[in-house]
C-alpha cells in the first residue's frame, strides 16, 4: 500500500505565525482544498496519515488530553473525509528522539505498522524539516508554498513544489 503523508500545521490546518502554536481546539482551522485532496487520495487507494511535530507537549505548553481535543476538532472539521492514522512527535528538540522531523522515524513507523511502500508514497509539508524527513525515508516530497516560507524552500530539494493543495491531486 502507498500513503499520502500530511504535515499538520500549514498543510491540514492553517499555519500560524512562527512561534505561535495551536494550544486550543478553536485555534485549529482547516486549509482550503484539504478535503478534496484527501478524497482524491482515498479514491486512488492511498492511506492518509498525519505526520506532525508537537514539541509543545514536551515543552510543557500542552498536555496530551488537550492535544487529543485539538485532533478531535480536526476530525470533526474534516468530515465526511477522514485521516487513517495520526503520528505525532511529542518530544522537545533537546530530547534527541528518533521521531522528531527532520528524522524519518514517524514515516518509518507508519510504513511498518501499515505495510506501506514508501517509494510510492508522498509527503506534503511546508517546512524544510518535512522535506528532509521525507527524503530520508525515501518518500517523494511535496513542498507547499505559503506567504512565509520562501526561505525554507531555498534550503531544501523537494521533488515537487506547489502553491495549493489542489495542485497535488495530479501528482497522486
Ligand atoms: Mg508545517
């Protein structure tokens, strides 16, 4: 099976300004065309999974119960579409875990748990760390441009660069 991996902040949900985190369910808003992208992926037999760094947990700014509430709001907003799996890294950067992007740990774990063929899979992100994690895992990478990440774009070599989520559908 192949997968469409989606970063959360800036891909599934709207990116907040740098240094501002989603700490309450009401601060999470979906990106335009995310439902259309998920529907198209499902029609083409992709597993759809979130891959997200949530160091706000490890930094003590958010507990797991509230993170669950935020993800419950995300699931409700996405209906009738849905994500098949959520992977998030709760660790702070200094913990040296194997899951925090740019490490490929979450992608490798998803591949193991769902029997995925990573070479046929796609990872959509808006940050250099997404592209590095995807490349390290052998996944095709898609960089989603926004108003704030041109510098990030220059620091990595994604396979594809798009201006909207809808533009990813022909790449599936
Ligand atoms: Mg992001």
